[in-house]
C-alpha cells in the first residue's frame, strides 16, 4: 500500500519521537541536561508571576501558598511525564527504565541509619546556614521583586493572621512537605543524575549545583543548598540507591513542615 504521508508530515512525527528517544537515552548531552535541570524552575517562576501570586493576593492568603501552587502546576506534569515515558518504554505507566537507582542495593537497616544521619545533617546545616542566606540576600538580591523574599524561609509567611497561616500550612503540608520534594527526587536524582553518570564524580557535583540553581525563586540559597544537599546526591550516585535522597529531602521537609505547623496551631510562633 502506498504511503501517502507527505515528507513534512513525516518530519513532524519524527521530531517528537526523536526527542523522546533523547530523553530516555542512557546519556544526556550536557546542554540537554542543563536545560532539563533548569527549565522547570523557570516555569515555576513564570506560573507564580502570571497566575499564582495574583490569585493568592486576591484571596488574602500568605504568599507561600502561591509558590506551592506554582510548584504543583509545574511538577505534577513532570511526574506524569516520567510515567508517560515509562508507558512508551514498558507499555504501561511505570517508572522502570526511566527512573534509575530503584533496585535497592543497600540493606534496609543500613539505609535507615544513613537516612537518619542525612536528615540530621540537612536539618542542622540548613538552619545553621540561614545567616549565610541572609548575608547573600542583603549583598546581592534585595532587588528581587517577589513578596516576602529574604534569607529566612519564614519571610513568605510574615504579616498574616494565625488562622490564615494555619490553613495555609495544613493545605501545603502534604505538598511542600512531602509530595513535591518526592517528585523532585524522582526527576533530579532518578531521571537526570544517572544520565550524566558518564561525567564520573562531576555528575553529583553538577546535579547538586544545577538543582540548587533551579530554585530561581530563592537564588540567595544556592550556596547553602549545595552544601546540605551534596552528601545525599553523592551517596545516591555512588551507591545507586535513590532511597537515600528520598529519605533525606522529603523526610526533612516533612519533619520541619510538621513541626512548624504544630507550633503555629499551638501558638508557639509569634
């Protein structure tokens, strides 16, 4: 039977297929990897500026909620995209063959001990480096137009009533406290990191730096994020076990968000 598809139509079909092949290839070219690391962050800022910030200001809730909305709008499709790539590869929605480091090579008890240490590291170091974040903000980023911008993570919550803060934190707790950091780990550590592993020890360095820069909404925290994230990223790359960074990142985020929410409810935070 004669193929009636025009050359132009065939080219349009071939290009998306070629791009999918590039995405699921064992290696990513450096320019592609940099783009895949940073584009989601740029989209998050765009969604915040164009949609989430005006919406949250209109209803009078803390601007932290606007960032949570922007993250959901961008990262939820990222997660679906990983599952869709898995369907293309496996014939069903799955992360296998798309997200790596899922084989659990480290014994469960050892994983738990390492994660506990990483959670302590991330919580203590991130708090200890808050003065550094403040200093970098004051020196270089006071021009940032985002409401509530500042070295402390709580500046996005300042100036609102306790009731609106409690509602915001309860709504955001399962999102910013666990689900969104989990998606970030699956994408950055499970999908992107293995595909630059040919760079050898530069791979975890590059992945950590680009992940920190991806947070365009808080550029003054890049240095501190590199410091407290690198041990987990290096261990995931070295041990091929994504449970380590999943345990540390969503685990620490959930712990700190839960403690903060309880403190707000009990009136322990002014």
